[in-house]
C-alpha cells in the first residue's frame, strides 16, 4: 500500500478534477504490475496496474491481490468502472486504503466485490492515502476547491512593502513555489498584488503544468498591460462590474462583492470543476480566507532577516502547524486546517 500511495502522488494535479490514485498488483509477495491515474480521461490506476502485468504473469491475476489507495470506481464516466475490470480478471483479493465519499461510489464497489466473493480489506494506511487524495475529498465533502495559502514573511513578521515588491524568498524557495504552482489547478491573487508586483503567475522554474490564473478586481482597476492579460494563460477576473472580454483567454466573472464574496468565488470554481487553488496574496485576501475558515493548508516561507516595517503578514494559529523545515536562509512552515480521513 505504501508503494501505491507513492504512485498516486506522482499525478501532481494532471488528473484533476479526478482523485490521485495508485494501484499495485501483488502475487506471492512480488509486485507484478503497478500504475496510477495519470491524466483525466485516461486509464485509472487499476487499469494501468493490470495493463502493466507482463503476459507471462497474467495467469497469476486470478490468484493475486490488488492494493488500491481509493475504492475502485463503480460508475461509467470517461472510462468504464474499475470494479468490473477487477471482476473480469477474477482477482480474488482487494486491499483498499480509503472508501470513496463520492455519491456514485460511496461503498457500492466494496459491496459489489464482496457480493461476487472477492475478499475486501479496508483501511490499510488510510490516513496516509487520504492525505494524497485530500483535494478530491474536499471537493466532495465541502463542495468547494481545496484552498492552499502561500506567503513569505520576514523574521519579524512582515511580508513586504505596500508601495513596491520586496524579495523575501531565496532562489531555492522560489523554485519550490513554482513546484507548488504546478500541483494545483489554479492560482489566485488580489488587486493590489497584481498592481504592485505585476506577477506572471506561471510555472517557469519547475517542470510540469501552469495553473489557471485567478484575480480579484472588484472595480476593474487593473490595466490590461499587466502580465495577467498577456493572453499566454487562461485567466479569470472576479469583479463587481459587468464586462465582456476582448481577449481570447480572459474571462470576467461578475459577483456581488457587497456580500461575502469568498464563498461565492469558491462556489463558482466548484461548479467549474476547479479542484484546488493556490492563494498567493495579498495580505487582505489571505487573511480573508483565514478569518472565514475557508482554507485547508498553508505554506509559509520565513526568512531569517528582519524588515522592521511594511505589510504585516497574515496570522495563522500555531495550533495548525504540522511541520517546519529549513531551506537555505528560509524556513518552510506547513499548516493544516483540521484534516480528517472521515468519509462518512
């Protein structure tokens, strides 16, 4: 199961909005096939693991065990249900880390397998597997994208100057940030961050995908000569105004900013099947997510240098601190907001 979890994590967001799932086929304590769900619309983990079994070993499938990080799918989507594939190959034992909370699955595959005489073991390394699939669980259970906050702060708790861009991250931590970007479906900033920093919000320093760009611009103050409007990446602008875009990859989304706008944004993104967002600033937007308790994880890059003045960094209670690691002259702190594996 540990190997299946490692495989699941390789997807890196390419298979969104589907869950990250890994599978391993074992016969007599030897792995004879393994795979993971690589891209949405392509083969699921079970399909790829079974397909990886070499011809000389396919006769062992009827005596093998398949380890899967998430309950096999029960319904027809872009691909056939994996539970039928397992039954087709007469695999007699299935070990599952987590039950799938999605209403079209939700234990039905387990019941189907057991009804056909297949031995099912549930809950092996459940917590570890659930962490890998946490974005999907959030989508299903909370009806919104997984929200990952990211910001950098000085040793004395400032995140920058309100009038100009201030570099706190080092070259290595900048590369790490681009890795984080590659793993999420979308990236979000507020109006002031867009105006002051003019960010490209793309993935330049790490291999992999570039996320969808999101920006809040209530009064349409952002000039169209910013990188956000360079038409290189699909970009959605959330605004209180009405506007039709004249640029191919720019979409304007009108919302009521006088109401509580963050839940409205998350509801819209959920409808559009956006699995996760990385919120990179500014301070007001980040603190808004924290105060509304609409966040799931936070990555904070802390410098060992003082700024002495500037914009005060957002505040996250230390009770949520999960880990802290050094990275040259930075420290990477990871905060987790009440992560649970309960799928009931």
